[in-house]
């Protein structure tokens, strides 16, 4: 009798345990380069998936990779990911999304991208509303209007805005077009300084000395990978430097207004959960986060701002979410 009861107990316990082979989902997460804001996206993604019931090590396996800033490396990673046939691919950044969508074409593997500034220009979807197919995701298009207002408040009288960027990136092209549209009304002229590779960033920053009254870096993974070089140039030449997102303020930019990129990861996880539950990505509208985001944050780096010749007003300090 005792043996029979023990056997029944073992069977009952087995019935309540998840069958790893039957129930575990596998997702591949990849990004072009590791920088703080993108790691925040990854952390938000993983932690929100756990809150939504998909817990890594239990019913979820996550294969993570990054390309160390190399497009060819991202292409190699993409081939491996497609060959592994995960249940879902989550590419973080525009370059990663472009490569993954191309590599996974005709495989049927669903994709939920994150931090793709302009999904239409990047050609990862054909439309933002019910895009069809197996691809959807989250756009982190930055609030350029807020950036311009902040820069003009901190550098009153500035007339020339230098833009430090990799012109080959689709997201940078979108930001540059937007800046050129908005600049005349703000009384600004745009001075472009291209940095096609990370190794070009310092020279491109130096090129703006004497040509610009202040410098702006849009959300550009090439420049962000060598941001400290641009900060060094800006500080040594008292040239105010602003960035498109807040984590780069921690690294030396004078100030920025942006999303909390952890929240971008959370929004991505919410879409990923729907797909893992069986929804078709093509039925889910692309989430352009800035259109409904309520928690933009102002970060200021008081130390580097002073080194760039700026004085931070008491009003600005009071409005800031963080001051370093």
C-alpha cells in the first residue's frame, strides 16, 4: 500500500512539472553592439517576459549574441540564428533588424524587433499598421523637437548645429532629414560631419570645431560605440555636445531628453509575449513608442557640461530626472 501511494505521489508531481521539451520556448536576442541603453532594452525585455509568465531557465530559453559593432559579424550571427530555428527572434537596433529580416526571409520564423528608429526606411516592414507577414516590433524614434528646445535653452544664441553621425545608417538618415526640416524655424543651420566607422569619430568631432556652436549625436550606434572620443574633443574645445538618449549623458554628453530604455525593452516584451502565445506578428501594429510615451526623462551631466562651457540653471536642475 505504501509503495502504491508513493508511486501515485510521484506521478502526481510529474504531472505538475513543466515538460521542458513540450513547453519551453526559445528566443534569439541579438544586437549590433553593446552600449548601456541597449543593455537596458535587453534587461527590460527579459524581466518583463518573466513577469508575463515566460521565465528564463524554466519555460523560456534565451540565446543572446552581439556583433561587437561589426555588420559582417551580425550577418554571420544571423545565419546561425536562422539555422537554430528559434520560436522568436528579437533583434535590437536597426542594423540587427535589417540583417535578421533578410536572413529569416521565407523561413516563417517570427520577428519582434526593438529600437528600430524608422522601420519603413529600414524596410523591415511595409507599413506600421498591421504590417502583415512575420515581422513587427517597437520603434524608438526620438523626440527631436524636445531635443532642439533643450539645446537652444542651454546654448542660447547658437546658430550652427553640428551633427555627428554615420550617414549610411537608415535611422541616422531619418534623424538628419527631420533636423533639416525643423532647423530653419528654430533659427539653426545644420553642419554635417560624417563618421562612417567608429575609428572616424574623433576626426569627425574635430571637424566640427570652429564650424558649429553646439553638436548633436542622434541615436547612432557607430558614434555611440566611440562616444568618449567625441566627449574628449567637445570638452577640450568647449563645444557643447548633446545626445539623442539619456544613458549617453552618463558617459559625458551634456544633456538629453529620452525614454527610459528599460521601458523600450518592456514594450518589446509585451509584443513578444503575444507572439509566443500564438499571435501573428503581422496582425500587431508597430509600436512607435514616442506617440504614447508619458515618462520622458531629462538627464544632465553637470561636470562635463561645465567643461564644455555651459552653466546649468537652477530651473533646469529642478526639472531634471538625474544630474551627474
